[in-house]
């Protein structure tokens, strides 16, 4: 098994697991490898050092502290302050963003292209209020905001648009 550190053209870093270098190159040439954040298929390998076990003695190491933010499914995501965001490195920001997007996907109903219509129905009391997500053009989004309907554009990576595992 070959574990590669990869990044897309937007410099989002992620890890890929492949059975061999040939397997990686094959998948890359068929554009099967994509960034989990933006869906970009222009993927490059990052430089990384191989891990070599040169010692035969096993020294028990203290476990590293996790920097991953865990949001329980039954609680809303915690939005960090601007100072907290400024102190995070790129990988921590990516992890936090992906967790927030997963939370939104798991706790909303996808109404697809009927988003504007459904948002208006809920705003004017014609439909039950619920958490929804869907597709709207920039003009539709602006129109909803002008009517006082609170909406927020959120890019969702293709990998998260399917069923959650």
C-alpha cells in the first residue's frame, strides 16, 4: 500500500492511498483522483519523506495531541472567532471546514433546484420551517436576500453530495 501526500491546483492538501505508483498514475490519468475540498482533478504529489523503521527496539511514545475538531451530530457546529481562525494552520482549516460542511449536509434536506421556491414558501408561512439546502443562481440568492430571506452560499465538494457513509 502506498500512501501519498497530494495537493490540488488550489493547494488543498490531502492524502491518497494506492496499491502502487502505477495504480496512482493510472487513476490520475483517468481523472479519478480529485480534491475532496474543491473537486479539482489537477492533482500533484507533494514531497514527502519515507518512513523507515531502523530501530529494532520499540520505545513507547507519548500519543500526539489531536488538533482535529469533533462536532457531535446532535449539536450545531461551533463557529470559531476570527482570532481562533487566524491561529489555525491550513490543514486545521481544511479539517474544520470539511466537518462544518458534513454537518450541514447531514442536517439539511436537499431540495435541489427548487431551493428558492422552498425558501420563499417557508418564509411566507406556506410551508413548514425546516433546514434545507439546494441550488440557486447568484441572481436568485440576491433576490432572496433582498426579500429578507436569510440564505448563505456554501460550496459543497462533489464527494459529499452523495450518500454519507
